[in-house]
C-alpha cells in the first residue's frame, strides 16, 4: 500500500484537492454503499489508493430542482490535469464527486445556470444545465461512475429518455459515464431516433476529451 497527496492553495481556502489514502477499512459483511453500487467488485478497487475530492463546486442558492452551484475553477482544473495524465484516477473519485465534476464542466462550457440535484429524489437527473438567451437550452444529465467493463445498460439510457419526455422544459438529455455503453444501444429502435439531438451518450474517452477542452477554455480566459 502507498499514499500520495496532491495539495494546492486557492482563493477559496481549500488546501487539499486530492487526499490519497490507503484502501478503505474492511467493511462489515453485507454492507452496501452508494459507491459499492456504482463500482462493483469493490475489493479490486481497494487495492489502489482512494482519492477524497473536496471543494469542486460551491453552492450559492437553491430551487425546486436542487442546489445552484458554481465551479471552484482552480480545484476543478487541477483535478482535470491529473485525470489527463492518468485516467485510472477516475476510479478513485466517488460517484457524487463525479456529478460535481460534470456540473463544473457545464459551467466551464458556458452554461449560465448549473444545478446539482439531491442525492435521492432526483427523478433520474444528476445535473441540470441551462443556457439562457438566443438558442437557449436546458440539459438534463445522468452521471454513471463505473469501472472499465461495467457498461451502462439499455435500461439506464431508456430511463433518462423517459425523464426527457416527461420534463417539458428539457431540451436534451446526456448520459455520461467513466466507462462505456452496452452494445446495441446506438441502434435501439426506441433510442436511436432521439440521438444525437435529443439524447446523447458520452463514454469515458469522450468525457476525458470534454474535460480537457473545458480546461483549455479556462487557460484562454
């Protein structure tokens, strides 16, 4: 076992971006957590250090959908830089922190309002991003933090498609995963008519590239 600590200071008063600690203590038999559900075969993951990521976004208000958030850009950017060097670190970031990373990416992409929904009762939406004005859009996003080989299934995509049809204010739905999608989803007769203009799938490589492009936007500001 080994430890690595990534530190940085920011205007927001956060000093630790990543605290890489030893594998989690042995959990009691039968205990299941949100991370277990997102990342099966937890024993394999515990062989690597666990990254505790803090301060990616800051809440500045609430509405009926969840918390209005703004990205803490220096922290978000530093995490992206580490992920670009080693995408394997994606497995060590919690599912909730991945939702924050995606929320931050939407803001960096120029969306005016980004909402992080509650951990439960989110109606299948993890992130909601809105761009106002001409060509206004409202994106609803589902984030699946999975290990390689654990593919997003048809039913997961159909679930967001159903939410998209029920949410009359939504322009488009995006399912984002650190892994990939099950074969046949792109040709599913009930899903393919929605893609790519109403429904979009973003797998691990596409997510990594989107984060990189968003980080470049920060550097150009």
